[in-house]
C-alpha cells in the first residue's frame, strides 16, 4: 500500500463518552450566576479593611465602637408587627411591609457620638448581593447620606440607639439578612451572620406608593387578612358553598411560598414586581410542566393521593410541598384557586377566589361552544367535543398595571388550573378585569381566553348525512351567567358579574363584542329563528340516593297543533361538563294542541345513577327535539346537583385562649350499603391544626363520632370545618362557628 493510501485511511472513531454529561454552567457568559433562590445566602465578611496589611498584619479594629446587641423588636405585641399588620404570622422572625417605617434597637459598647461614629444597617438578599440590583441595601442614619431605603435615628438612650428604616415601596419581597456595620479609620467591622436577625419584607397594600395599594380598608381586611374563606360551587340555580382555611399566617407557610419562587428559579431581582410574581406562581401552582405544587385529577380515581373534595385548607398542601419537594396529589379548580389565594395573601397581595357559573373552555378563540346534533335533533356525543363547566374557580388579585394603558389596573384575573398553555406553560394571567369587560383583549396576559370563558355563545348545529352542518339554535346568554365571590367582612356572597360584562343585550355589550372581534375573536353571526315550541326543565332539589320524577314541559305558542319528536337524555357528568355515563334515554313523541302546554314525565331511579356517580354528584339533563310541522329544533339543558348528607360539627368548652376545647364530628351513613376507606379531616384557623382520621368501614345505617381536643391560641371568631371523603361518597362537609375570648 502506498504512503498516500496510508495517509488517507480513516482514523478510528474516538470512544463514546461514558457517564453523565458535564453540567453546563454560565462560565464565560456571566461573571456570576443570577441569584434565583431566596434560601441561598452570601457570607458577608465580619472585617473589611480599607488598607493593605503592614508588616505586622492588619491593624486591630477592636478599640473602636462595637455592637453588643441588636433587638429586631419582632414580638407580636411590639410596634413593628402591629403597625405592619403582621402580628398574626406564626413566626419567630421580624415581618414587615415595604414602603413603611419599622424600627430596630442597637446596643453599642459605649454611648453613640453622632459627630464621630459612623454606622449603617445592611440588608442583603440572595447569593450575590449587589447595590445596583437592589439585593444589597445599606441604610444610613444621617440625612446627608441616604439610599433607596430611608433611615433615621428616633431615640438615643445611654448605649442604645433606636433606628427607623423605611424600605423602598418597590423593593424586593422576600427574606433578608441584616447586619450592623461600623466604619473605623482602617475598615468596616460588622455583626456576624445570625439567623435571629433575618427578616421578611412583604408587599404593602396600605401604602399608596406600593403597586398593590388597595384604598379600601374593608377590602384589605378581607383580601389580605382573612384566613377563613367561602368558595362557591354547585350550579347557577343551585349554588353551594365550601369553607376553606387559607391559613396564610400558619407556621411555615411564608417560607413555603418563597420556596415556590425558588423552585421556579425566579430571579431575585424580579421579586418586587407583583405582575411577574403572579405570572410565575400561576404556572408553579400546577405541576404540568414544572414540578409545581399540585397535580390535577378529574378522573374520580384518587388512590394515590387525597381527593380534591377532601381538603379543608391550604396548610397541609403547602407544607407537604415544601418538605417533600414533590407535587401534591390531587387538585381541581377550586383547590388551585384556594392555594393560590393563600400564596397571594401571605405575600401581601390582595386577592380573592371567584367562581364563574357556566364557564366555557374555549381553546381556539372562536367564542363558540359547539353542540352537534343529527338531523333528527339527537345530540351526537361522539362529535361534540366542547364542554361548558358548571362552574370554574379562579383568582383575582389587586395591583397597578404600568405595562397597560391607564385605567386597566385594579383587579386582575389569574388562574392556576392547567387548561391551555400561555407562552409555553400552563398558566393564565394576570388579565385586567376592566380590559375584559371592555373587550380590550389584545392586552397581556391571556385576556382573550378569560373573555371567552364568560362570553362564548352556545351553538347547536344540525349535521346532515353528507357531513355539512347548519346552526339551528344559538344561545347567547348561557355562558358566564353569574360571577360570585365572598362579600368582604361577611359570610354572604357578592355578585360581581357586572365587573366582567355589561348587561346581556345592551348596546354596551354589543360594542364590546364588536371590539373583541377586531382583535381576532370569531362569533356566530347567524341567528336562526326561534322555534314556536318551548321546552322547560324544572328546578329540582334531590338528595343522593333519592328516586325522583323529571317533569319536562312543552309549551306550544303557535295557533296550530305541533308534534315534537323529543330526546330526553340524563347523564352523570363531572363539574367540567364532561359526560361520564348516560343513565336515562327516552324518545317520546309529544303532540301539543295550539296555545297549550304538555308535560312528559321521566321516572329516575337511584339504582340507575348511584353506581355511576362521580365526586360532584351532578346529573345533566338535555332535552332536544325536532318539530315535525316546521323542521325547527328545540333544546333545553339543566344541571341537577344532588344533595349530600352533612357532617354535624359541635364545639364545647369555654372558648378562651390557651384553654382546652373539644370538637366533635358526627356522621350517619344514610345508605343501605357500606362506605369503605372513609377519611375525615378537620381544622380551624387560629385554633386547630389540620387533623385527619381513617375509618375502614362505616356500615349502612350506622353512625360514627370523632372527638378531638384542641387549644385555641388566638382570640376572635373562627370556624371549625370538617370533610368526609370515600370512593363511594364525595363532598360531605360540615362546620361550626366558634368565638374565642382573650
């Protein structure tokens, strides 16, 4: 073989690398990694010299002013926590709100001499503190030298100096370390790093300069300070209530909320902006794409976790996530909204849980929910893909929106329930409620999606044999029928529908819909003539396990006889509107005389639906039909929420702080069959930590009693709430009000 051939011969491939690939760092791209964990701290040197060491080393700094003690004034009964509305936080640390003055006491080694002595307080957050990024903030006591945070001496007594500090109203929210630094001719000497001097700074809705300022004390008390909430569910014409303990002041909850932002690797420098925080948290509260807090489950099978209907509050969920670092099982929309509410209130962002009845899930932005029927008027379930949730819960939080035109600040919709992706992640908001009401859906974030949830039309299509479809009925008022939240300072509900939309059929409403169409939303333009026969379904109050009659009333408004080929369908449905099982199907032919009514009675036996019930116990009845004489289609829909048995909760004792009390939960199984794998949960804000009890079997017709001792640690009015849950029976609850005296 020639030399050339030898040279041209291919070399053997290098051996394939083994082991894990090297971790890619930011070396060469940035001088230091971006700080994205509040739990990571930096080591600030105790001595920092201005000069190079001489032959004998550094000169000693011990002969100058020294710090012997620092009092953070952090007890709940001291002025800091009282003035900053943070006395309820169950924490050993100082917790204050930004934009508002707080005080610390410093004891020096000798009396402080303003003319000679120079000192500063240093506030540090994150792993690489920098003055320019707001993660290192020195605060000086003299007017001549001030930074973004203001400082002043309010009192001097012997060796003790009381200094007041006012953090900037837009400073970073989170956990800071504080140091006291004394300046000497040769360098700086400062206090050692001690966790007792750590402190938390929160948003401040009481200060006008803060982005979350809410100028209404009643609303502030409700949307920041109230721990016990009411979440509305059920159906539009049968509203039900669920008590929830937000527990935003409970031990460990504040750290759990900061961990959520750490887990998202949210840059520390972004944590002073409520818009960025709620957008990150909206994604992090669900686990779909980031190992976030809660795993969603609508299947009815909760073997490997807690059923969504079983939770009584947010405390267990957040503490479990913080300790296990794993998503918690399981959640549905109200659980996402309730835990998100805890997160927001804990950080000081005013927030509330909102329920929208008949909420459309529109994933293509066409403002239509399509129901497909065959030529005879029977619903084609295989081709009907859109669903209308009986209700859907989301959050509103209050903040200014400097990124939007004026007047679009105030209440913003944020939603952690994973429905559709937004910028590549399952999240929604913040979307301005004012922008949604006025059809300005071009503004960030996700206003078009929320607009569709409350403004979609329900369009019934008749599908011919050749596959073409024709709209035969349009219901423009079904979706977004009612929007509710809890009234501030009360246990009643508040209708806020008018904050989201103008009155149906008004000139303003038409203008808003036209505005939305300018931004790409497509509506159903056709208006099929109304049929001259109406069909009406009754309101029913039925308990789980009851047999009942469904009276379907047909009303002939014409002057001629009408014959309707009707379809009466009854299905067990999830609250999301998705059908589980059809248990009733009738096809009566109804003949109605002119200007007359006629009733068709359907008998519903409990044995037909009981075995198929899912947790919300919803029955969905749809009546459709075709009028033989005119070819017109008629439709009616009704959701019937079956009433569950109740838990009886009773509290006995004197109702005094630090004195033991007794809570008793009683339940009677009203069914002939046994209930297996029964869990009962109970808790009460300010009184009782979450507790649970397991019963393997509750025999049909028998009763159980669970007694729990507890010691309230806070005066005021509260509630003990309890839930019972098992695979055969969901959503059983009870509560008792308690007044605790000091």
